[in-house]
């Protein structure tokens, strides 16, 4: 069914038809709905006709206000169908989703800020009178043209042709024009890839390369525009005072020496430049304060005389004759064209006059620095993107049209200037354009003044909007003073820009600042090109620009040209500019607020991660490339205080398992219950756990799983968590020391189940006992790290001890390796083998071999401490009571011996052997490692068909009286290697 056939919609909306009529939504009891429900689903044509008829019929039920009457059958005003939702889909209508409620005069939620984590609700309310919006011509083309056509064309372009020759001048214009044209293509592609807010190039760069890069380049571009405004103002004032010397308030007389002849001449006073410059800046600021409407009225007044003056220059070129209007002018001459084709680089004085003893040497590099400001200004239209009617149409067309127009003008001017005068005339007459202009030179002076004033106006218009856009993104709190509401004029930013401009005008001599301004423009252009290059290369699904004429190679070439031109102009100023950008970047990264704008770097990281994951494959990682990826099991065995997502020392221990902080930890918690009911609780818990991880400066991610119980949840996690070879390989959890004290009888089954799940899933296990006493990064430990190596674990225990030594808290400790062997083992041979093995592993440790009798059931007299004997006797009694209890239960119920919901086989003699073996190991550890900083011991696996309660008794006997212990079980592979 076509959308146009329906006259109703979801929500409380009433759609307006032609003639001002209003159509109410279709209710569930409307005749159209009732008739459609009785139709044959296959008759689509009948459906359309019926809907049309019933839409016409429902008009009769409208009251005098155009609303449907409150008939109870139709739901009424207060009936059950007051809110018409698309209940089948669970969302509001498309009108609500797309924010089109303003069509009906109702409030609709607008899109929120791009900042991650903010929940801003913005409503459009009643339609407000929108600010004046500009089109392509006045919004982009005219500002760009005014900014590009400046004083350099009038007073330096003919000199450039004379110094470099027509050939080098064409190459120069082509190089600079190609740079700006490629930047314009990149700008067009990014600007047409979605709605664009205020900020122009800053907005584009920030959303493509991240807020840090965007703010650093954006602030430099703002400074460049502000200082460029001062340059244009000074150029206009200087031209005015040269054309009308009597207007000067102060006079300065200097002596010009030409060979042996000296003559006094009047020069422009610095005080005159300052006074007139401040006055002009204030006048331009008043125009800018008038808003977009005032700027639109004034801009043509500046541009039209400039275009007319250029027209007069070309008329004068065609009318020029031999030595007319001045000596050295040849008219359009093929001979002059040939003479001026080649370059003639020579030394000049500070005024640009050829002088063999001059201190200024010119070459092609120097001409690039001189001419490039004549092609800047292509961002003038995008700087006012917030004031454009349609940014996706205006920015590409206006920017590229202005770039091609001015580049074409420059190329044609090179040919005409090279053919109209001799080389000496080109090099000595700085105002050759005024000399040959028709009908009189004053037109050129007016053109120069108005062109520079127009460029200054565009700078003072674009710079404040750029600063306001940076402030509105709330990245740097120090810029909050320049925030403005959407559609408002940035008055504070304009005042600040004017203050900078007037400060530069007061300085007067900007020879040292001018190259830096050019560098800022080039940095901005390279940022735009790099943004488009990155987005084109990544080609994310969201990258769908309307401007189709772009390619990543064009953007890369444009960025490369920008960097090359920067170094051609001045490598020292390039270094200074890059240093300034780096400082701002560092300041933003330290002081700025975090923001996620979906920039290209995040997309690059994502694609790089995917490619790396595919390249790793599914094969096992070589031991040289093995990294611990711990799965930190955060669920406590008891209760934690409110708002504490896991044990505070878990993150400290997770950091100890990484070398220099490199690696990833996965913090997992399991919520009991139904997923549909506890999904929101899981999200809140995940956010809380993630906050805790960030607070502890631990590189890791938080995951919350909802499952019917902890055992099922962990079993699912250990099977599915991770991707490919980036699955967690070590499970870390706290030893349940409280299980007997608080009589938590369900803990033994869960604890043993987790260990068995890890063994089946081929995961290593590290169980931490004494986590409360684990040191943080500031608590330095002394003594030894003792390893009780009982079984082959692939070297995991050795590797963990080495990782502990890389931490400041354990770097003062030494490693001791205790090899536990049976009594008939060759102790010396085993010790020598272990030493050789550790040497090949590049590990320094002292080795001890200890033999114990694991098969002795009864402790020998005097061989055990009194507390160990008491613990052993108590454990024997508890195990005997437990076994008697389950035997009695099985006898009463007539079932096999059951424990933890499954049948078990109990060999009481074997149980006592296990108890005594753990007792002997505990006594050995207490004898040799009572003062150790931390003890690592091999974790015995749960015996098959033994009750979990018995295993917990073994473990309790093993860890008794040991303040800080790590029980480690490796998995079926090596994590260390002997070879390089």
C-alpha cells in the first residue's frame, strides 16, 4: 500500500491536508480498520479503494475544530486509544522518530548531542522564526572569492611573473591551485556525508579524526583567521595612505639611497597604521555584530568594485601599446612573452627591487611562500556552515567554483602579465596593475582597499563562528565563555577575535607572524585531506557522501602537497606550527572532556582489530607471542558493600599479570535470574563495573551475564567469551575463605564446578587466597616470591613470578623455586635439570628440592606443628561426619551415594591420604616460606567422583595459616619457550 493512500498515522498527530483540512489518526474501531480486517489479504486493490472511501467518510465525524469527536466507540479523548502507537513494532510512529512533529505544531524530541554518555532532551516546541539562511552564492561563493582575491594579486603577482618567469609562475599557480582544489574535493566529500553543524573545517576534522585533533587544528585555524584579519586591515590602510599621503596624521622621512644619489622620501608612519587599523577593525566588527543579514548587504559592496577593477586591468592590457601608458610596457607582445618565459632569480633589497648586493635571495621555494596566501580562503564558506540553507549543496558547489574561478584567473593573468611588459618593468613596478589599468590607476587603489577589507570582513565573520563551534562542543571548559545558542550570533567570540586582531594591528610589523598564519591554513587543509583519506580508505557503512567525485588517492596527494608546501615555505615555521598544534593536542588530551564522535580513528582501530584477529587465525599462539588474558571472576562468595561492584584488590592483582600494563583483562560478573527481567540491572551493573575498572587504571572490559544460577552462567561464559585467539586463557577468582565460617553449604559445589569447567574448557586457573592483603602499586614488598612446583604446568607459574617482578611493589623480591618430589627421586639430578631449564628461560631463581611421603596416612610423632595436627584432626572429623551424613541419606532414600546432585564414590582411605598430603605440603610451605612476600603453589585438580565438600577440606588444609597464596593450574600447552 502506498504511503500516499493513508490519511492517518501513529501518535497523537493530526495531518494537515490541502486547504487546511486536518485528518485524524485511524483508530482501532474505525470502519476502515474493521473492513480491512474482514478482507482477503491478497486483494490489494480492494484494500486501497476501501481505505480511500473510509477516509472520506471519516471527515463527517470531525468536530468544529477539525478533531474527531469523543465518541466512546472511537476511543474518545480520554479513551483507551488516546495514544495511537505502532504497538506491533513497539515504537512510536515515523513522524515521532524523524522529529516531524513540528509539522503539526507539537513538541518532538530532537537528536541529542554527539557526546557519549549525555542524555540531553531537546524539544523544538512551537516553530520559531528561523535565522536568516544563505544560499550557495552569498553563503559560500562570494565569501570564498573575497577571501582568495587579495592584495597579493594587485601588488605582487606581476613581480612574481617577472622573477620566476612565465614557466615557473604557471607551475607555481598550478601547484598551489592543485593543493586547494584537492582540498576542496575532500571538503566536498566530507561535507556531503550528513548534516553539518557550525564550525566548518573544525567540525569536519573533529568528527573524522577525533576531538583532540579537531580542537588543536581548529584553534590554530581560528588564530590564523584572526591574525589574517589584521594582515588584511593593515594592507588596506597602507594602500590608502600611499594613495592619499595627506591623510596621514604622523609623517616620517627616510633617505633612499640609489647608487650615489640620495633623496629624502616620506614613509608611512607606524602610528598612522595603528590608528587607522583600529578604526577600520572597529567598523568591521560593527558590521559583523549586525549578523548575517548585515554581512549579506555589505559583502557585494566590497566585491563588485574588486571585480570591476580586475575587469579594468584586462581592458588596460588589451589597450596597452609600446611605452604606453608607461615606459617598459610593450602591449601584448610575443617577443615579451618569449623573453619572460624563463626564470631570472636574483637578489633584491627589502622592497623587492633587484639589487646585486641585496640581502634577500629569491628562488622557487621563496615564491611559493609569497604566493600561497593568494589562494587561501577556500574555507570561508564552510566557516559559516551554521548559516547555510543547504550545506550539502552549497559547500561543494560554492567552494570548488570559487577555487576554479580564481585559479583560472591567475593562470590567465600569468600569460597576460608576461606578454604585456618587459622583465625590468615587472620587477620594478610593484603596482603594474594600476599602471596599465583602464581608464585611470585610482580604480586599482580602490580595488586593493576593498579587496583587503572584504577579506578582513570574511575573517572576522568566520573566526568567531569557528571559536563558538569549538566552545559549544564542550571539550575545553576554558572556552565555555564563548558558547552560543543555536541560531544566535557569537558576540563574545567576535569581541575576542576583534581583540586579537587589534592587538596584531598595534604590533604593526607582522613579518614574523605572516608565515605562521600560512602554516595554520595549510595545517587545516592537510587535516581536511587526511580526514577524507581516512574515511575513504576505511569505507565504513556510514561513509556515503553525496559528492561522488572523490578518491582516497586524491586526498592523500592533497595532504602530501600541503606538507611539502609547508616545508618549501619555511621549515623553521613549519616546526613551530607543528609544535604549537602538538601542545594544544596534549593540553586537550589532558584537560579536555572525553567525547566519542565516531571518528575515523575508532573505525580504523576497529578494522585493524578485525584484520589482526583474522590474521591470528584459530591456531594456538606460539609461546613467544603468548599473553595472559585473564578472566577476572568478580562475583563475591559473600556480600560486598553497596555500590562496590567487586573486590577492590582484584584490579590490582589483574595489573600484576601484565608486563608494563600491556594486555587485556575481562572482568565478569553473573547475575542470577531471568534475562528479560534483569536486563536493565545488568546494564547498570556493567556501567558500575566499568567505572571501577577505569578508576583502578586497569586495561580491561566489563561484562555482565544474566543466568539462572552462577554455575550455568559461568559455564556459558567460559565456552563463549572472546573471539578466536583473543579468548581469555586464565580464570582468576578469589578463594572462598568464608564458606565454613558463614556456613555457605552451596559454595563447595560451585567452587569445584568452576574448576572442572576450566579444566574441560582448557583454561588455566589462578586462585588468590589473602586478596585483602594484596599490595597495591605503592606498597613495596621485600623478601621472596616462592614457587612450589609440583606438576608440569607449561611454565605458567614461572611466567607469573616474572610478571610480578616487573611491578614496583615486587621488584625488590627474589624468586625461590621449591621442587616437590617423592622420597626416592634423584634430588641432585632434578635440581641440576631445573637450574638448566631456568637458565635457558632467562630466569634467575634459587632452586630447592624437597621430598615428602605422600602415602603416609598418619603423621609421625613430632614431625608436624601442634596447630597442623589440630587442623588435620578437625578436618578428619568433619569429613567423617559429612560422609556419615550422606551415607545415612542414601540409606533412607534407597539411592546410590549422592553429593552435589550426582552420584559419588568415596574411598575413605584415599580421602585420608589426600588430607595428609595437603597437610604435609602446608607444613613444608610454613617451614620454608612463612616470611615470603607471596607463595605460588600448584593447584591440585578435584578428584573424580569425590564430593566437593571433601575437596574443600583438602584446600582449606593446604591454605591454612598462609596469608598470601596463589594456587596455579596451567593448561595443556607451554606458555614459555627456550628458543629465540
